[in-house]
C-alpha cells in the first residue's frame, strides 16, 4: 500500500492533499508555554498508555530518538510543523503509523495536536476518522473544555472546536494568468486563509498553496469542513478555467511545459528550488494530458524524493554537501522517470 502522499484522490488535478487537525489540552496540566519538563514527560507517558486503544498501528516515538534527517523528511511531507520538530525536542514526541496518514504531535503548541491526512479532497472522511480518534482519547483524558468557549487552547484563535482543516492546492494556471492575487483576496473575504505550503508565515513553492479556516469558535466541526469544501471547489473551478484559457495558446504552452520536462530530465545537477519550479510546470502538463511520459505516481515520487531530507532518506545516507545533493537529485529524477 502506497503512503498517502504518493497517492492521488478526488480532484487531484488541483487538490494535492487534505489535512484535518485538532488541538487538545489536558486540564490537569498548564499550557505548553508554562509546562515543566516533568509535566511534559508525564503527558507523553499518558498518551503512550492510550495508543493501543486508538489502534491504526500507531507507535510512540520520542523526538530526541529520531535522527535529524528523518525529522526533516517528516517536515517536508507536512506531517510535522517546523516549529515543533526543530525546538526543545527533549520534551516532545509523536504517535504515528506506518502509512503516516495519522500523526499526533505531543507537546507542540498544545498538549496534543491530532492530525489526519489524505491525498486529494477528502474532508468528510478525514473528519469522521479524526472524530473517532478524538473520542478514544477523550474517554481516557480530561480535556480542557468549557461550555462557553469549547476546547481551550494556547492560542485564542484555536479556541472552540480547535479544528483546523487544510487543503493543499496546486494553482499554476492562476499564477501564470496573473489571477492568483484575486484568489488570495477571495479566500480572506470568506473567512479562509490561503498561505504557503508550510502554513502561517511561509511562502508558496511550486505554486502550492494551503487553504484553511480562520474561525474555530461559534461554529461546528461539520460547518468548518463544509465551508472549506465550498471555497476549495470555487478555487478548483477558477484554476480549471485558467488552464482552459492557457490551453488555447496550443504550441506555446506545450513548448513551455516540454522545455521544463527536458531540463528536469537531462540536467546533471539541480537545486531543490529550481526542481520545485519545474515540477509545477510538469504537473500541470500531466494534468492537461500534454506530457504522456509520466504517471501520477511518478510525479508524486518526484515531488517527495527530490526534497533535501527525503532525497537523503531515499539513498540511505547523509548528504551534507549541497552540491552533492544537487547532483544526486538529478540522478534520482532520471531513475524515477525511467521506472516501469
């Protein structure tokens, strides 16, 4: 079975992936920014006792026991947040399964950050999955909750449901036609945030954007998911219209895409940044049926295994030198493209 980030799903010509996250705190302990080391370790132990009841093949891993390359590879897959994974790792842990479609971050900004992932647009099924997981944990722990405010969180913007739904979208045509700024403004007016690929404070890479809800208070989990789905469907519609417009240029668009394909598959060395830019054009070419040489699986493999840490995971050794990574990146591209 392929991991979720190598799969395709609903509306996958535009929607790369979906994530839903719940923030939860245990009432007996202070919030993370005031927590002691002993408290943090106790929280890890408590979740460790619950994991067998949650099921799904989850395993508890302490961050201090995970090597740096593996941690960075999980960040690149958007499974861990950079802030969580790179700071104060002694008092942090994760519960993750082999498929990596479920990951609970322990002692991030909140005591628990429960996350579920899927390829394509899968909001309803992910909501059902995360609610099931949340119920199991809630039966074992006392959540910080009030009737007036809902679930209490370290950051006031998460109070209420403490649910954040995020959809990763690929918007190359809206970028090429100069309409991306309108989409960003539209999201804001509908109470949604459209950010870069690593969420708040990050920028877009490879024309990838993350659409997520702002409101968590005074709205149900189901309403959040419904609203995110509505705005995502509008974005999908606009991106597809922009692609139809670009397709009218015929040979000009094909030439642009095949130049990107030729450069990517024939280079002797390539940086992560340039690779990301070229892959955006190539993904567009595949989705429009222009490029026949690649499958969706190959494109997804290229997206994952050309990133610095996952490149090193693929080869099974640390490549500390940037120039060496750039050379190895060109080699792995050729290998994936030529796979049967």
